[in-house]
């Protein structure tokens, strides 16, 4: 009896964008069994990849890599991009982690939707090479959309993938990808880029401030950077003031009563959080700032309920007008 040929299995890193989807479909169409992994942190999430998985029918694993990611993010060997985005080291880390899953679960190689030259910094030839070299899986990363423009990989040399059926796309135009999408009947896909908070100017400013002022960090602090107005009162103290009801709810969901100070006005208004607390003078100043964001006219004292690890008390403070403390905004 003829021995059944072993199925070739490939594990792709999926961001959820069109290029990710196409890379999976290109391999799938030549008979490779493909699966995806998407990696999540407080800075990027699985929603787009989940959507891509639903559209293409390619199954998806989700892995939280926050601890490994933070370690790298504090001091990425290749530095940051325009904001706090360490794209090259981010990609190497993702491949390193995906590579471990590949070995554990018996996949034959890794793949991604990267396109040579599509992003000038992170997808140039040297950048793709850097990522591969520092991934610990040099030679095992196939980029199906640009494969013919890149050196032959081990899976191609070993005959696990047919190089002749891979593509030679490069550059910033997405015309070829859109045609390819049609041929795979993919009509729904997200706009390119977006979705990573490390490429957001405001988030990056607050993140840098956090790194500049604290040596150790709790994961919740990276979530808190997404919500409200952040102000630095002194090198040890930062306050976060909700802008909307949603902000208030999100801030409260990351409040730690064992270490933080939380302020709630006695009348409807924003919540104010001091992560890790603060001293007496700072607390009074923060309470006045909190009062200043309440939508009332005049500057009559306002009651603010202050909850700290020591207990709860109410204080009356005069509001500080937001214009007077604009310079404190991070
Ligand atoms: S944009 Fe964000 S998720 Fe994408 S490579 Fe850069 S740092 Fe990583």
C-alpha cells in the first residue's frame, strides 16, 4: 500500500490585515495546511485577526505576550520608530514566540503577510533580514507575497512549499493585493495600518513619561494610558482625569484600592485617579483639578470624596480652571 504523504503545516502570524489574509490563502491554495497565531499585548489586540479568521476560515490561536513584550519595549535593540513603536524588534519577538509554538505543535515553518518595501522602515530588505536573523528561526520564515523577490527559504529548498506558486509583490501600491483579494473572493478587509497604540502620538507621549518616571510597571498602568487626561504633578505623581463616562468606567476598572487614591466629586463629574497615591499637598491640588473639570459655573468650593488605602474622607476644594493647568498635561 502506498504510504500516505504527510501534510505540510504552516503557522502564520496574523495581524488581520489584507496582506495577512492573502499570505494564508496563497499557501492554502497550494495545499499547505495553514493556521494563524495572533499575539496580544495592552498595545495591540486580536479583534482584526479574529475577523480575518472568520472571513477566510483559517483557524486562529491567540497568545498574550505582554510580559515578554514589556521586557523588549523598555529597551529595544533597534530603537523606536517615529513614536514608541519598536517595529523591528517587535516583529523579531513575534516570530521568536510563534517559532516556539511552531516547534511545540509540529508545524513545518512560519509565514507572514509582510511585503517587501511596503513600509519604508520596517519592511525594507535589511529590515526583513534583521527580523529573520533575530527571530531564532532564520530560514524558516516564508513571506508568500514577496517570496520571489527574497532569498529562497529552507521550506522552499526542502520542497515543502512550491516557490513557483509564490508571489513577487513589492512596494507600496496595493493594486496587486486587491486583485488577489478578488480572486480569493475576499471582499471585506480593514484599511492598512492602524490598530497599534505604539504608533499613536498621544499614547506614546504618555508611555514615554511612564518609562521616564518609573522603573517598575504594572500591566494595568499600560491600559490606563488609554483613558482620560494625564497630568504629571511632580516626578513621583501623575493624575488621570476622566473625560467621559466611558473614561470614568475604564479608569475605575483599573483602580487598585490597595495602592491608589481615587477621587469622586459629590456632584456628577469626572473621576480622578492617582496611581500609587501621593502626599497631602498633591492630593489637595489633584482634588482642585478634579473640581475644575465639573461642569458648574463660579468657583465655589466643591466636595470631593477621596478614597485611599487609609480610608475614605470628603474634602471641600476650590476648583482650578483647566486653562491654568494645561501645562501639566502629558
Ligand atoms: S506597528 Fe506596533 S504591532 Fe506593528 S510592528 Fe510596529 S510595534 Fe509591532
